[in-house]
């Protein structure tokens, strides 16, 4: 059973998410504790990893931003066919994605990878893509995506959620209905409550 | 005060349902500890030393009698018959059962209360000063703005999982009593040269293990733009604040790393896109919310009351209480009254269920059914007639709520410390109690005059020790409890952080150390000086010498 929610329904995933080959994961420590988050803008993959990334010959693919940046020439025909999307992780700089394509809406899908539930950068990234950069196509959250983020993700412009494999997408779907009237304007409902209804 | 409409009520009710289901999933093993943690935290539930601790929001410190009665009932039924008011004007219950917390929240929802965003890495309870709406030095009643910010920040989707907690304070008076400089964002209302109301925005203040006073990021903001401007600030923080180390994750660290000028540049750039957008506050919305905070139906009263004056003249105990607990009011014939939650020898800020009902009753009878909580951890009746003060005092006194120590040394601000908190280095409540007993002589206490003494059980600084005139911090030395002393801290427009006087002390030394600090003050002060003024004038050296001289004597004998 698929764990992908798109437009409020559980659907099969027609995209293949291309990942970088495992590199050497340097465990960083600070005061004896493992450092858990990557800092904004931090470089986390090597040219070797990018070069070694295996791109499937056919079908729709979502490639890492770093791979797109380094292997544009090779991948451009796939983009032209509408079979290429790009994903970035929350610590990557959104502007480098914006600069990497002529028109952001050439991309049929953008996916944002969140390594840890508690990483709220994903919300600002979605909001900026939808509001600042006018992105209109599918916007997907994947990684440590659980039902309790969905309501917020939706309000920040995401319409596609790949629920973590060990959790039920069906239950997660229900949580999109947790709240009826939000107070503040955000991406999905731009007007704050006092502009929407006579209070 | 603000009254919920169906929309507000639905949000709180739906939150209870959502939380009930989260607790169910946790108890059924469907959610791991790590996954449940951010969820319970956003509902005010900590897991502490003995039991869970539930923190209930008291938005900008305002409560109705009905709400306080309910809190009294809840503390009785689900806890051990008392609650604790925190320095962020929330109420904490120290002994609820996890399984009961959904029911507690459901009960709170019936009186328009909740525990939403009282902890966790999100925008927390908005605070202001306890005299909002009645202060003679008022520029604006900040509660309407605070309520608008409360609603906007409730489940703000973009800021649901920030790098760290985020605290916003609003000051609407000339004298800042909301400590705007010690908050992540501080909004300070003032009149500009054209006598137009404007806001000075402070950013990046905070105490904790890296105490920093805020910097001014915007000198002149108009009220319409509060929400969009805050969005710009918090967005820059959300994207770029550190998430690798929770000790370095507050906005103050980012502001310091970038420098205020670069931080301001980034915020302004962001704000250009948000300014005048949909979240811009309209006149209509401000007016809608403000109607809940209009002046009480005051009687037209003379500025003096003969009965009150003669009670003061004839009853020294009453006179002593009025001197400390009765505050100026913008309406003639009315006063604000602070009920002390600092009786000597008890945990500062604690209030029993019985007392909650008494206070709620007092407010019903004498103060339009409303009351406030202060960050000094006391409760306030804001609108009492002069002619009623004596009756209020009698009832308060009979219930242990009239210790005449407001603003004095024993009005100690204190965190729960090692008795309850699992992060503590040392106990704080017993230190507060021992100091209170040392200064139990009221005449002496009044002679010492205004003094703020703050105690935190660890560097998280929940007791605001950095801005205490005397600050006490629990530290751990090889597994035993020690206390470090700072002097010269201050809240207000001329806020400052205290300076450490020297090596730490053992618990039993503490009352003596405070005594010695006071001795220097009494020796050095001029007629007009408060403790803090003397410290600022003569510096810490004389204090240090006197305190440690005694130490030396002791060891040399
Ligand atoms: C017993 C449970 C409590 C726990 C586990 C707790 C934990 C913490 C922690 C970890 C911080 C530091 C956060 C940071 O600097 O990023 C903090 C700050 C703070 N706490 Fe608590 N706290 C507790 C109770 C209280 C109480 C009872 C009060 C009020 C009396 C309080 C008031 C504050 C305030 C005002 C700060 C902000 C200091 C600042 O500006 O950085 N806390 N708390
Ligand atoms: S200051 Fe430390 S000991 Fe006191 S409540 Fe805060 S975290 Fe606990």
C-alpha cells in the first residue's frame, strides 16, 4: 500500500526519488553530544557522491538539487520531457534551486526532505516557494513526515506528503481535518480569520 | 477581558480532541517518547522529577473569577490542592497524571482556557505588565494587541517548530514593566515627536545560560504592521537559527552572530514582501478586540475616602500593607491591589485551591470579576474602590494573602528548582524560604526598602536571576549544590544584567550572605537610594569585600 498522500487522497507514487550514494557520514560532536541538525547552507555531499549517483534510464525522477546543479547538461532533456523534479533538504539554500532553473514552474514537482520531525525549516521553505517564487506544481514533503506535521505542511503550501514508511498514511490523512478555522493567513488560506468572516 | 466567539472556542475544543488522541496513541505505544515529546510540549506537558508538570496559559496575565475558580477546582481534583504561578504568568500544576491531562484540558476549555504553546519550540504565551489598562502612565492598553498576537501565533503553521522557544512581550506604558529587553521580541509602545503612537521593536533579548539584553531592530513601527514584521523576524530566525545545539538555538545567538545591522537588513528584505499583506492588522480588527478591554464601569468617586484615610491612621498593620500592596490607578477613587503569594517561609508563587477560590471571590465582589498575574508571581485585583480596601485587606489577611512585602526583599521571584525540576543544579525554594525567615522582621524589611531578589535553580534562569538586584543561581560543584550571587541586575527601561560577586556559597550560608549585602547597603546608602541605586553608584567591590571578609574570618578562626 502506498504511503503517499497527494491532494487529500492516498495515491501511488509515480515518481522515483533518486538518492545520493552513501558517503562518509561524519558524526559531529559538541560537548560530548552528537550534533543532530545540519546548519543552514552546510555542504553535505562530495563531488564523488554526485558523480556516482545512479540515474534511472526511464521514467519520472526526482533528483537531488546538488546532482541537478552538477549534471545539468545530462539531465536537461528529462526536464524538457516533464519527467524531472528536484528535491532539496531543509539545510540547503532555497535560492540555489531558484537560480538553477529558468522558470521554477518548469518543474512538475519539488520535494523537500526533512531529516527530523522537529526541523521546522520545511515550513518556511514551502511558504517561500509558494508565495515569493510563485511555484504552482506539486510540492512534496518526505523524510521524517508524520501525521502531526501535516496540518502545518498543508497550510505552508505542501499538497503532497510521503508518510514515513512505518506509519499509516490513512490515519495521517484524517489529521488534515484537525482544525476547521485557522486564525492567521498562510499559504492555503491567505486571509486571516478577521478578513474571512464577520466576527 | 477577551471573550471567545465560536471560532475561538472551536479551535480550543478541536485541540483537546487532537491532544486526547495523541495521548491515546502514546499510551498505546503507537508514538515513541521522542515523537510524543514535541506534541505534549506544545500542550504544556513536561515530564518532571516526580510527575508530569502541566503549564496552563494565562494570556498576558489576565484571568476572570470564573477561570480562577476553575483552576482551583482542577488543582483540587487532579492535583494536590495547589498550583504555582510562574514568572511568565502561567499556572503550573506539579502533580497531574498523564492520563488525566486530556480531561484537564477539556475542563479548561469550558472556561476559555488552554495550555496551547506553553512550552515547546514555538511562540509562547504573550506577556505584558500586570497593570495594563489601569496604569496612570499608560500609552495604550497593550492587551488588545497582545490578544491579536496570541491569535495570530496560535498554531502559526510556519512557526510551529522553531529552533527554540520564542517569547514576545508587549509594553504599553512609559515605565516598562514587561521586561521587553529580555524577550526574543519586545514591543515597546511610545509617543513619537509628533505625539503619534509608535512601537520600538527589541529583538534578541533573553536570559538563560547566555544572558543578553535585546537590541533595537526597529525604532518606529506602526501597530498595523506588528504581525507582518514579527513574521519577517521569525522567518529569518526559523531558516537560519541554529538547530545543531539547543543551547545556542535562541534568536539572541543568531542576532549576535550576524550582528544587529546584518540581521536587520535580512529582516527588512523579508518584510518588504510581507508588508501590507493580508496579516496587516485592520482598524476594524483592532476595534473589535479592543471593545473587550474598554474601561470598567467605574463609579464617579472623589480622589479621597475618609474611611480609608482614618483606617490608615489608626491601624499600622493596614497602613503597612497599603504602602506596599496598593498601587496608583488612572481612575480617581480606585486602586490596584497586589495580593502577596510570598508569605514568609512558603514556596514563592504557590497558591492553594482554597486561596484561588478566595481570590476569585474577592475579584467578584470588589474588582469587576477580573484579576491579573504578575511576572513577580503575585496576583492583582486591578480595580478596587478606596472604600473597599479595608475589607479586601481583612479577607486577604485571613487567608495568608496580605504579607506586606510587595517589592521588598522577601517578595522573592523563584523557580521551582531542585524540588520539582529535573534540570536543576540545586534547590531554590528552600533558599527563598530561609532568606524570608532571616528577614522576617517587617520593620527592618520596610527600612531596607525596594529590592528585587531572584533565584534560579540552574542557568536556564527561569527565576530571572540575572535581572534581580540580588540574583542567586544554583550551581553544581562535584555533585553538590552551591549558589552563585550576582548584584546590580535590573528590569525596566534601564535594564542591566547583574555581576557575579565571587565564588559560590553553600545553602546554609545564603541568608548570611544576603544579610551582609544588606549591611553594606544600609551603611552606604543616601536618603533617596534604593539598594540597586547604591550598587550602581559604588560598584560591587565594597559588597564583595564585606561578604568575603566574613568568609575569611570564619575560616581563620
Ligand atoms: C519545572 C519545569 C521547568 C522546566 C523544565 C523549565 C525549563 C526551562 C529551560 C530549559 C529554559 C531555558 C531555555 C533557553 O534558554 O533556551 C527555561 C527558561 C525560562 N523559564 Fe523555565 N522551566 C521550568 C519551569 C519554569 C517556571 C516555574 C518558571 C517561572 C517561575 C519558568 C520561567 C522561565 C523563564 C522566564 C525562562 C526564560 C529565561 C530566558 O529569558 O531565557 N520556568 N525554562
Ligand atoms: S531555572 Fe533551572 S531549575 Fe529552575 S525551573 Fe528553570 S530549568 Fe528548572
